[in-house]
C-alpha cells in the first residue's frame, strides 16, 4: 500500500456505479466482504484502490518495470545481510498481503522462475481482480486465500524473504504488527533471511514506522529503514543476522539484475538508508494500539499539525 495520505494523479471523472474514482477511469468496482474494491485506469497504469481510495495497493504498467512505489524496494530485502561475494538472489519468497501482485511481479521481472513465490491474500475478490486486471498469472506466484497470521502459524516452509504488506485501508491489522507475529516470521526465515514491512507515514510523521521498527527490533538483531523517494512510505527491514550499513551498501553495489540495480541505486541515492533509531513501545498480542496510532496520524495530517 502507498502512504497514508497519498492521492493518485490524474483527472476526476464521473462514473455510473457505487461511486466515481478519485482519479482516472473506472474499470471495475465491487463491495467485497472485506473492502470496497476499485480498479482504475490512469494513463498506462492500472491501479487497485480500496475503500476511501486514498491509497494505491497495486500497480500494473506494461510500459514501465519500476513503479516508484514501495513494491520496488521490497526487491532489496535480500541485500540486508552480511557482506556477500556476489549479488544475493532470493530463491523462496513469501508475500503476506498479495493484493494485485505488484511485489510478486517485481520479483518475477527481476529473477524469473528462479524465485519460488507464495502470496497470501485474505480477500478472494481482490485476488480475482489481480488475475483479471493486473496480470497476476504472469508473476509466477502461488496464491493462498487466507489470513496472513493464520497462514504463517500453519505453514511449515522456510523463506529467504518474507514481505508483509497487508492493509485494510487505512489500518494494518493489529495482529500483524506484534512481537509474536514478527517472531513467527523470523522462525520461517532461512539463515540470513530478511523480513520487510511496508509502513505508511506522512512527510514528517513517522510514528507508525517507529512502532513497527521498535517491535521488530525486539525480534531481529538488525533493523534498517529505507524511505520510498516518491511516496509517503518507509520500508522496514529486519535481518536474522547482525549487519552493518557498510555490509548493505557493499551488497547493493553487487546488484547486476537491471531492475534490481536501478532500485538499489535509488535506495542509495534517495532512500536515506539507515539503521533504525527507534526503541519505543513494543506491540504485543495483548497490547497493539495500531488503529489508534493511525487515527492520530490521519488527524494530524488533516489538521496540519506537524510532527
């Protein structure tokens, strides 16, 4: 999902249906059991927007490999490990919050069939839209219709990368933000594996990023941040092994796959790559006030109260 208060670019149009899109041309809409789903065409880009339409959850553009969004930077998760001799290439990837499959498509564009992917999506209507409008069938991902926490608790496989991008806009389900959940994710990672979380923010309000990073730091020995240059999102990477900024910069310089090399250069130049400075409240299954926190961020944005 793109940032908490990001609006898609384009022109406003009228549409016959449940409601017109905020931007672009409406291709599809449906009230699913979990969300109000819209698929919108904006230029050459097909976009998945949910509920109030304030964020984009998937992008497909046949003319552009990169999206400029957080999905590109999920490709870099495998680089957050001790210095390697060659470009680290993930063999197995799990995506919790598959949506229309943009992150799966990015991994497939970069590494082809050499990467085995499983994608978990709770909403079958979103998954159906992914196949119909976002070329999900070309991504090589194995889809699972299930709650991400339940799937993780019952899955027995191990992965090089676990991506967590599950939003019920504008909220992250609380049970996907806790120390217990991140421990489950870590237990499913191979040695040297990395978990990455897409956290929304505003230009100045990093409270959700801080909460996620603080909680991940209770589980992972190293936690790093990369800001998405064009959007209000920060990627939070949790490494199963201690790593340094020098290790990561060394690994990113090894990137040879053209798409990964482009994203790596962007992260180094514009992503403010840094170790997490956050050591605040650790969310647990007993106390994870993530909805209240996101409400406070939204209220601060609306009322123009800087942080």
